């Protein structure tokens, strides 16, 4: 091939490139010339006059405009290719689809949608407000009962409530008028006493609608409002009915505007735990009636309940959980019954109910706290404990965090396992003895239960419990070691002496209290799962009465309560009475013991008959029983008089394991740490009553159990080889 033939393709390409390049140059030249000519004719600076640095919004109140904007927004989304806009569109459409499923889906679909909606994080404020505007009352309750939900999903109280909260009107006057109206409907001596004590010149005000008696100078507005709320709660608690139509007191309060006033009070005293608790006590009674869900929703209480559910105060969290559970229709917790765990909705149902019943002068939020003499608050009679635990928060050792920050996770896990293996080997020649070792035992008490099986874990847990004081150890400790639990506490009013103020309608005996608690438990569906009872002092007698009465009845729900009861743990329960209740006439005339004390007389025929029947049914239904007895005197009154509340022979049920502990009456149900025998025996019973694995951070799958057994076998072989090598 000649050189000319070889150059022909190259020459052809150069011609095409020169032609295209020349065309582009010519077009560019003409474009610049035209642009210069236009700039000479038109002043482009006029466009900068309307330039804004911040966006402005125009609010148009026209329904047709809203429809047009939706169409244009849909077209804009379809034509948009920007990644950020596509993500916002996807997130927005997903939220609306989840809301639709919450309203129209099945129960399983609704639960899944609620969980996904609550898991949305880092939302814009306007996103949350749009969702809040779209939420219906049923979806809002379920969402508020979900862990980790954004509080911006819930609307605040209406504008008229917020405006009223900014005024200086005294709400105590309004609450006084409500109390007076209740007194007309259901006359009660406690209400009359309250009005005459805290509101002077009451008789002169009767019949005058607009006037209000002056407020006592010794009380602040906040204190008087709390007293009024306590009086309202006391009244509606006593006259509470199972049907809303029959509850005249609550219907009257709703008509008088109780709900907006409670919302206004919470706004005035924002984040005030005393006001919140006083309001919540009333809301727990009102929440039993699902007919009032709309009133809760419209007055902004759903958002407040979601906020208080996250509180570290066990009283606020428990009451909020009760309200939300009642309003959602998932459960029915009658007044006096408190949900301690779980406070959030869970996918799985519980497999065991743990019921807490306190004794005289006790309470759900008082009796079951951790024992700590330096930090526990005194309440009721003066408490004296035997623990030397200091509850000052411990400083976490974070010195090695920076060093291990760049280590491979798998290598770090191997290092930790090796350290754990080494620590267990060092502890192999030692025994970790539990706290509160009994000084005497009876009937099948094994010695090996007094030492910890996992030694290093026991030491770590004990150190953690010393640093973190809990106000309710069943709520905070049991779920860590045993899953699938529901923990309920029952509150009832009691007193030691008639010299103290008390309601005549609350001076009930053991039988009446047992009937009240049994009815509340049946409504809460206790008896459908396994049941374990923890009872302190007189609470044990109430539990015995409940089970004896249930065994006698033909009702299926009560029979199931007996069948599902697996164990009862009695903490210093006077099965045969107490000598403290049998006092000389001269002493009785001075102390004036209450009816609660009189029914605990030593060798009382009623108590002995109850004891006989309980032992009979305990053998019939094969209930496991464990009894604890005090051996130290309790210091009562300001003079610290030592008194033995319950003698060991009366605390001994005569059946099941019996422990005599070096503790007093008040500390007998308050373990110092999770390594106390008071706690380990409870945990052992619950492990037998449930199908849970005592590994809080691992799954219960079959594959996990296989690997766990293999690891334990390998670790045991390694320990044997190491011990042989050392020898």
C-alpha cells in the first residue's frame, strides 16, 4: 500500500475536526457578540432588588390551592432526579403508609407499623408536626407507649389551655368548686373535713356561685393544688365503678372541665414531679374508662404521658404506663394496681406474672426498694437497716477505652474471653458467699444455694448494685436476669393507730382487701400465665386469703389463678398473729391501735383458720412456699424503741423452706445487692416458673445453646490443663 493511501483516513479525520471546531468557534463568537449587545440595551441589575436572604412563606386558606399544590408536588417528585429529594420523598411516603397501616391494618401489621414509625430518627420539626397533625387518637396512644418515640409526634394542649396557663388565675379555687360538687353528689366525711380544714368561711360561701373562699396564708398555691388533687383522687378512688355510665362522680368532673384544668396545671408547673404525680394519680383512675380517650387526646395528655414514661422516677413511669395500657385497650389495670415492668409495649407476651403486695404502712414505691441505710429515705415508721453499702455513684474506669479503640473487635473479644477464663481460674480456689446468710434454716434448705455459681459475674454485679441504688429492686433487677416477666404492684391504705387521720371507708379487713385485689387481678388477666407472689408482713395474709377464696369459688378465672400460681414468698408474715397486736388495756387506751393491727392478734381464730385452709390448698395445688423471718428488733418512733414485729415461730409457715435472717422487719424484703439470698431465692423460683434463660444479652435459640455447651466444655478442659500444668 502506498503512502498516499495510508494518509487518506487521517486527512479525512482532520477535515471533520477542523470543520466542527470552526463551527463551534463561529457560534461562540456570535453568542458573545449578541450577549454584549443585550447587556447594552437591558440593565440586569434590576433583578437584584427583589433578592432575599431568608425564605418567606405565604399561607393561603383555599382548598383548591391545596389540591393544586398536591398535583404539582407529585409532578415535581416524578421529574426530580436529585438524591436528597428522592430520599425525602421516600421517607415522607413511608411515614404516611405506616400511618395508613396503623389505622386499617390487622393487629400484627399495626404493631409492626407502630414500631417502625417510632424508630424514625433525626426528623425535621415540620416532618414531626405533619405526622402529629395526621395522628388519630388510637394511633397516638400506641405510639406513645413505644420505646424511643420522638415526643414531637404529639400535639401540645390546645391554644385556649396554653393561654389560660399564662394567666394568674388560682386553680385551687376551681378544684375546690369541683370538690364541693362531688360532696353534693356523693357525701363523704373526708371531703367535708378537707374543705373545712383548708378553706375558711365555707358555710358563708354555700350558694354563691362566683365567690371563692380565701386561700390559707400558710400554704402556697402549688401546695394547695396538690392537696385538692389528692382529695379528688381519694373521692373518685372510693366511688370508682366498673362502668363509666355508672360513675356519676367522674362524669360530673368531666362536665366541669377537669381535664383542661389538669393540663393547664401541668403547663404552669412544667417538669415538677410533685404536680405530675398528683395529676397522674387522677389520670390512672380516669384511664380505666376508654370512653375518655378523646378527652385525653384533645387536651394533650398523650404527649405528656409519653414524656413521663421516660422519667427515672418509678412512680411517674409506672403511672404513665398504666394510663397508656388502659387507654390502648391492651390491658385493664384498676385503681391501686401498678404496672412496674414492662412499661413499654413488647412484641412477645409475658410468661410469668410477679405480684408484689406490701404490709402495714408500706407501699409499692416504698417497701420494695433496695436496702441502703445511708441513702434510703425514711417513711412511715423510722427504718433501720443493717447494710453498710454506700450509694454514692462510682466513677467508671474508662482509662483503657482509648487504648482499645483501634483493636480489631474479634481480637478484643478473644482477649476478654481469655481474661474471663483467667479470672475464673484465679477464683477457683475461693467461694463467693451470698449476702444475708441465714442464721437458721428448716426443711430442704441446701447449703450450696448460699454461694454464687458464677463468681466473677457475682462480684461485678455486687459492685454495680452498690454504686447504683434502686427504688424498686424487682423492677430493675429481675428483668436483667429473667425475661418474659410482667411485674405488678398493689397499693392499699393502712394505718397503725386510730390517732392518725384516716378514711372510715378505707378501714377494711383482710377479707375485703383480698376481694378488692382479686377482682383487680382478674380484670388484668392475671391467672392466664404463671404467677409468683412476693408478700411482706400483712400482705402475706392478704395473698393467703385471695388464694383460699379463689380455691373455694367455681368461677373459671379464679380457678385458673390457683392453677397458675407456682410459688409464694412470705417476708415476715405473721401467720399466727403477732404479740404486738395483743397489748394490755392500759397500753391500748394510749396507743389506740387501728383495726388493721387488731386483726393481727396472736393466735386469732380467724388467722388460724385461714392458715389451716391455706396449707390444705397449697398441698392440693402444689404451691411452692418460702418463708423469711426477722431476728433483729425494729426501731420505731423518734425514740428508737426496739420492737420485734413478728416472731420467728409466727413467720414460719410450717411448710416449704424457712430462713431466719439477721434483719429487722423493714429490711427483710430489701436485699442489699443481687448477691443477697433474698434475691437469689426469688430468681431461682422465677427461673423455674418461666422458660427464660438467665443470659440477659443473648438470644434463647437452639444454636446458641449448642455453642454455649461447647464453649463451657472447652473452658472446663482448659482449666483442667492449666491446673495440671501448675501442679
